[in-house]
C-alpha cells in the first residue's frame, strides 16, 4: 500500500484508514506522524515480547488497537492538534483540576478514535 499526504477538507482524513496490521499501521504512521515511528517500533517489539512471554496474543491485539486509535487521530489534522494541545496543557497545568480537565479532553478524543476504528 502506498500512502501519500494529500490536501483534505478542514478535518477530513489525510489518508484512508489503514488496515489494522503492523505493516499498514506503520506505513500510515510514517505518513501522518513520522515523529512517532520510533515509539511505534518500540511498542511493536514490546508487544511481541510480551506475547511470547505470556503465550498470548493479547498484547499484540492491544498494541494494534492502541496504534489504530492513534493513527485515527493523526489522520485528522484538527483532531490531532486538539489532542496534542490537550496533552501538552495537561503536562504544564499548575493545578490538578486543570490537568484533569485537559486529560479528560485528550481521553475523549482518544476514546472517539478507538470507537471509530472498532466500528469499521
């Protein structure tokens, strides 16, 4: 599958939603969030190691679901900006209530993305 950045509607997807396979998610990550490739590769290796250690595919499924949700966020520029802004503001918040508010925003965006990729 060949992925390229394309101009989209204000918050339309930059690329089609990738299949939930390691190769397709990595290719999508390389296009919409290349700064996350090292983290993607590390998460994949960790999931595979845990799968072998525990004799279960659970860690692999969890990694695929998590990265499918992250890529879903990154496919939509406005959504990605809101998500990263909320994460940043939570990190620099000076009051716990403020941090919780921003984390709630980021969590809502993540949950919506996870729900979208599960619904396909």
